[in-house]
């Protein structure tokens, strides 16, 4: 059974379309080792996602084209 995780709560009021909406941000309070483990896990997952989409498309091979001087016919 896992121990209950406590959270730090931060509340802000945002105005959207003339209406005030309260936003509550919850941050887990973790021991330093667990926080670092979770941080590394998130960084690894983000790296995997961004590296997947960062790959540049491979250049397509251009067909062999022969350049000839003006007035010459290509056989």
C-alpha cells in the first residue's frame, strides 16, 4: 500500500471573458529522492517525444539528369 501523498495548494483568480474563475494548482510534496526519480522519468519521456518529431525528413534521391549544352539533343 502506498503512503498518501500530500499536496501544496496555490489558488489564483483568472479573468476569462469577463468572468472570474479560480484556478487551483496542486504540487505534490515528495521526498527528495522520489522527486528526482519522477523528474528524470518526465524528462526521459519528453526527450523521447521530442526526439521522435525532431528527425529531419530524408532527402529523396534525385533522378539522374544529364545536363547538356544548348542545342545538343539528349539521346
